[in-house]
C-alpha cells in the first residue's frame, strides 16, 4: 500500500476506484465499503484509493470537543493495508480545509489528481463545508465527468445501525462482546511495559503495567477483563485491570495485566492488550488479603471465559 500526505505526491493510478471517509474504528460497516472498493477496482482492472483525514474532523470543527480514538492513525493504516487497499491518501484536516465547499474539495482532491472511474461511499457520508457533498452531489458530478457512483447500504446489528458512535458507547460501558461484534475484531490498546509498585507480585499476581502509545485512545470502562496479550508476536492469555486501584489508595489511571503462565522480563517492551470480556467492576477491598482472594476467583472466571473464546 502506498501512502500520500500531499495531493502533489500522487502518481498515475490506473482506473482508480475511490472512497472517502474518516473510517474511525474500521468497523464492519466500514469494512463493507472498503471491500466494495477493492472488488470494484479488480473488476475494472484498476486500483483502490482510500481518502481519509487526520486529525478527526470533529476535533477541528468543534473546538474543545473531547473525542477519544477507537483506532489511532497507525492502527487504521495497518488495517487498511491488511484489507487490501492499494493507495491511502491522508489529508491534514485544518480549519482552513474545513471551509472548502464540496465542489472545491471534489475538484482539488479527487477529480483532478485521480480521474476516478468510480466513487463508493457509505450510506451516511457527507463532505465539504456544511457537509453538502452527499450522494446527490456526487451523482451530479458523475453525470458531468463520466464516472460511476455507488452508495453502500447501512449495516445494522440488532436493528440498530453499526456506527463509530455505537462502538464508542459499548467500549465506555465495557460491553466488549458487542464491541468485538461491531468491529469484527477485539478492541486493543498497545503500549510500553513500565515499572509499577509491584504489589501484585506480593499477592501472587504479578502484573505488567502499560503506558499506552496513544494518549487519545479510548479507555474501556473500569474493572477486570478477560484478555489476550501479544508479546513479541506471541499471544498469551491474561487477566487485566483498568482503574485507579482504590484498595491501594491510588488515584491515577492504571492499565495492567497478569499474564498466565508467563515469567519473562518485559520491562520496556511493547505489548498489545486485547479486551475479550468485562468480568466485574473495580471495587475497594478492606485489605490486601481480601483482594488476593478475589483475584483467585477472578482468575477462575477469566480462564473459563477464555476457554469458551477458543471454541
């Protein structure tokens, strides 16, 4: 996959089939759009082109709006490549850029540099100032410039549309089963293993404390999770915790994981933590012995969930 960050960098692309969107989350609805782009490109002996934006447009057009990321740009790039996109164009989204009309955006960033043979968008996609670049606008441009247009139908689940907002809400609630269904993969956080207070080691549950790579990544609901952990390309099972560890009277966010049957020194190494299921809320225990007893119970429950996950 070739990546561009300036329209001037575009090379000649054969029979481009283009899609446009933020694709925050690359959920199963997004994946349907991307699959259609790739299939359509193959059908015309062409190449697939995905145009996206960084930072997230809402952070620019709504100053002060707090938006946590489902996927960082690096994670999205990895997924786009895995799905089979040929060309990725990342537009730096600024206040000035947000003032472009749909006509200006279309001409400068799509038609003139690419000359697409087809444009495919999601059911609710709009672009340009005041979001006037919708399916009706694109049909007008298609009639004028001779390319075809396709709008992928809404993907729903349980009679509700699949959307990034729905994914975010499920992550915030800790409903990781629903999150995995909406995304088509397990939600994860990657980061560096840093030194903690090592209390877990004294309880018989040593943990790896994770400093996330992406400060704007959306953190799941506090509590204990059945998890998978990727360490140096290998997947291990584990029990993770997100929260402020009230039993220890700490008040800063901690993300930690106890990896089962694992005794390697991984301080300073990168790991990725996948959240499979939320098993209980974070709570304060009267003393460390009660905490240790509860961790034994948690471990039994987590291992059962992970066994079921394998089936």
